[in-house]
C-alpha cells in the first residue's frame, strides 16, 4: 500500500497586518503590539470574500506571531516546505490601502508544511 503524504496549507492574513487599523486617523501607525496575547473582540463579521458581513454577536480571536505559527507546526511534527509572504491583502476592502506602498508590508502569507 502506498504511503500518503499529508500537507498543511495555510493562506492567511499576515500577523504584521493585524497591528494596523485601516479605519484609524493614522492608519499606517501600529495600533496594537505585534506581541499581544490579549484576544481581539469584534462585532463585525470576518469575511474572506471582500464583502461586508455586517454586525454579528461578539467574537473573540487571537493573533499569533509568525514565530508562534512556525513553532506550533514544528511541535506537531511538521516540516516547513514553503513560507511565502505576499504584498496583497486577503482581508476586507479597507485593507487595500496597504497594497502597492513603499516600503511594502507583508499583508498575507502562504505556509506549506508536511508531516515528517
């Protein structure tokens, strides 16, 4: 029987982008710490299709640093195959203001890992 190769593929908002608030008066000044461990509380729907999902009951989510993400994968026995940081946003349309800027920020990433 052929052995199966399992892969983990993540395409997600870059943790760096989570520091910025696109609706703030100073949208390019970090609004939160990259290293925060506090949950983000939101009543706006999180969408990945660039639409406005409206108001929802409060949700609580955590931002993980790139180090947290890679360390968790290694701890689960995964071997990193590829990490690509992208200059485009996969978030709501108000995040588009961070694209095509100099200096360019990492806005989302693709991670591919496989079981050792």
